[in-house]
């Protein structure tokens, strides 16, 4: 619902969940703190305030951060993850010209949402991750929204200004945003749990760490062994979360754990800034106001179910 918040379709509180109240409803202890390190052998989590939490089993559901590998991006651009600082920066900047790097589903949807706020938006995409028919549909939607879509144009660096360098092009913006894909949090790389070459925690089908089976990891922070190219998407995160809940209960009761089976096709709903959306699944796609109402109904129902109100 984040693009809908940016486009003005939702208030921020309509797209958020009160985790403390949700935990209380589930009779779980809630600790508001940041984990800075994890010792999987001693089974100790160390918090930023110096406290230590000892555990028998641990589950990492920490998501991901934005990929800041483009030279200069760490100092002169803002990643869209974590979402809170991204929203704060967007609201405070009052930017009139925005560059957005990365034209996957998130980048395209955010570009149209920001354009609806009134800012000029330039969207850079070094590659297209959709099938040809869907790629054309999304490109047409971006152009109708007034987004300057630079397909096939890789960003080489971001300089002070900020200025975006892409090949021979050099252009200044008020704000540069990165939707360049997921990257692991630095502390999760140092846990000692087995990771892939990018630093994501490798898990087996039951979502357990392949090196430390008393640890689980799901969603964006994990890579499923045997499916390294599985997209870091909310669809898989939600489905893995449901399986994780079941497996944690089975673990306590001594039952055999279930395995996660990724579906080959998943529904994709992309808002186009106005109250319209693109719906896609496999090679099928369509668009219209009906797709927006469908997306809105799914999103509102999901948040309401977890809002703990």
C-alpha cells in the first residue's frame, strides 16, 4: 500500500500495523530494540542498548535493505527500504524533479505514484524483468502517467548535487531514489549462518538454516536452497510466513516439518498512480479501474486482519 500512501489514496495509518498490540494479542513478549549481532553457537542475540537475549530457537524475518552498490549512491541517494526513512525524506524534500533507479514492479509503481504527487519523475532501467507483453503494458502506463522512462539506460554513478551519470548523460535532480533490488542487512552477514554469495541466509525447504538448524529465516533475508532465483517479493514472504508459523508449532510438538513449495505463477498487481492498476499472472495481463478495486480490497483486508484493533 506504500505507493497508494504516496499517491494520496491512503493515510499512512491505514497502511501500518501496530506490532506491539499484535504481539500482545498473540500473548508474545514484544521488545522494541535493534539487534546488532547474533551468536548462533551460544544462542545469544545482542541488542543495541547492550542487553542480551538468550534463546533455544531463532527466526529471522528481518526483510532487506536497498542495494546501494551504485558508486556514490550511499551518500547521495535514498533507498526505498527501510520504508520509514524513505517516506520521511520524500516528505521533507519537496522535490520537484526526482530520479528513480530500478524499473521492476516496485520502481514502476513508485514512479507513477510520485508523479501523481506533482513531481517530475525520470525512471532509469538497465534491464526489463517482465515478459514482453507486460513490459509494453507497463511502459505505456508510465508514459501516460508522464514519467520519463529511460528503458535500457543503466546508472553508472550518483554524484553530489545529486547528479545522475548514465553513459554520456549527466542530469541534476532534487532527489535520487533507489529501487534497485534487495540487499541483506550488514549484521545478518556476520551472524555465522551460511549465506549465499550476496549475503542472504540460505535455508532448506522447511526454512531452517542449512548450517544451524535451530535457526529459521524467511522472506527477503533468506535464499531458498535449490531456488536461488526466487524473487524477493511480498507474495513469497507472506506464504513463507504462514509455513514458518506452522513449522514452529511442529518443532515444539516434535512433529515433522513441512517444506515450502514455491508456486511458478503469482498474481502481480501494479498501481498506476490514479485509481487504476495492472493485473498480471504468468503470460496474462490486463488493466483498468477494476484491477485497482481488486488490489485495494486485497490490501485493505490483509492489513485489517493484522491490525489488532
